[in-house]
C-alpha cells in the first residue's frame, strides 16, 4: 500500500484518536526515513503497555504507511471495534485452532500486495521484570523468509509511564513522552534459500529481536541484559521450584510424624 492509499476507516480512526494522543503525549519520533515509501514490508515492534499499539499506530500513520496488525479474532466480532478491524483490513489470529495458520497466510498475501504488516514478535506484553523485549515467536521470521521483504525493527518506550503492563489505572499527568526509533532493515539474507526449519526460524527471530532490543536500549539510554527473558523457561523454573518446595514440605511432615511416633 503506497503512502497515498490510506482509506476511509483509517482516516476516520485518525480523526477520533489523534487529537487526544497529541494532547496527552509529547513525541520523540525518529527513523521515519527507514520506513519504505512503497512496497510490502514488515514492521517488528516491541510491546510493553496496552497503550503502545495506539501510540505506535499514530507514528506509523504519520509516515503515510498504515499498518495491518495481527489481532485476536474475538476483536473482529465486537460492534464498532469489529467494524473498524474489518474495515482497516486487520488480520485475525485464531490461536490453538485449525485456523491458526490462516493469519500467516493472510500476512504473506498482504506483504506481497505491497502492504505494511506489523508484528509484535513477543506475542504479548513483555514479562521481563525490567520491561526489556523478551524472546520472540517465530511467525515474523516465517513471513519474512517466505516473502524476502524488508523487516523494519522498531523500538518504542514511554507508554509504561502512563500505563504499566497489566495495570488498570493510567496516569496521564504530568504529560509523558512517547519515544519511537525505527531502524534500517534487518539483514536476513543469510537465511534466504535455505530449508525453513525450526532452528533456522529461531535464529532469524533472534536476529530480529536483537535489532529491536538495540533500538530500545538507545531510547532508554541503558544497556540491555545479555540474556533475553524467556517466559517458557521462567514457567519451568517456577514449576521446578514449586515441586521442590512441595517435596521439602512432604519430607518435613514425614520427619515430624516419625519423631512424634517415637
């Protein structure tokens, strides 16, 4: 989709959403020159607040290349929200169903038609305790390798100052700044024309996540952790700890019963 073809629904959403976003947030937006003027591409963005999709969409809209998000299919059924999602051509994701792959096929088709498709590679709000980008899911790499399209890494920061992850009450004042930094395309050429295996997808995904994390580090003015937070690994460690604690508790109870029976 070229810079000129934005469409009614996106323009209507801009009329509704841009004024409050302009009032509530200051903007530090950099790297717009890295957004392709024409042709299909993927935008890969970090996710640390329920607000940041709106803020990122504002940035992307102002580049003239409107994004198509992958979103939960339930949103497409809800009144005005559903009408907007369908009208703007967002892509429904059916998790844990026979339709789960349809989102990736739709993303590939959209890129090949010359549109911008936005991925949150983490798949959800970051669980990293310090809000750094965590490990990514491989869908973004699969679409990138299938299409060989540019992948533009985008780091954003500042939405958490208003609405922290999983918080329910926003704090708009004093006025906060939303920072965005779009980088040059990630070089994935070394993965082209190879058999697409789980290992290859994992490596390509990590390359994309490393580019995003580097941009977030620049925005934060901090050094990112050497090891990326992995929620699956964290869950396994928690389960092991729970089992170990349970085992210790059972052993202590047994020892207590033995002492009492003497």
